[in-house]
């Protein structure tokens, strides 16, 4: 996925949810819905904070022992 989807300010021209979003990898419906909701957050600080929180959670998940 292009980093601009996560880091750029929200705008209506985002490829998320567009029919011609060929620049994006194959995403399931939940992921597309989540990314679309993320693009609706207008405050850059809130967007950055949410992104940082999700990245930290993913790092913890990667470091956790495998689930049984």
C-alpha cells in the first residue's frame, strides 16, 4: 500500500474505496473499511497517534510467542 494513504492528510481523492484503486494490494473488506475510516480523521496529530498505536500493537504481536 502506498505510504501516502497513511501519512498524507485526508482527501476525497484517496484510492481507498475508489473503484479504480489498482495501486493498492488486494485488501479484504474489513481492511478497506478501516482504512477508509482512518482517512476520515482530519486532525494530523490524531492520525499520527493512531498510526503509532497500531504500529506498537503490531510490534508486540510480532514479538509474542506463537499462539497454541
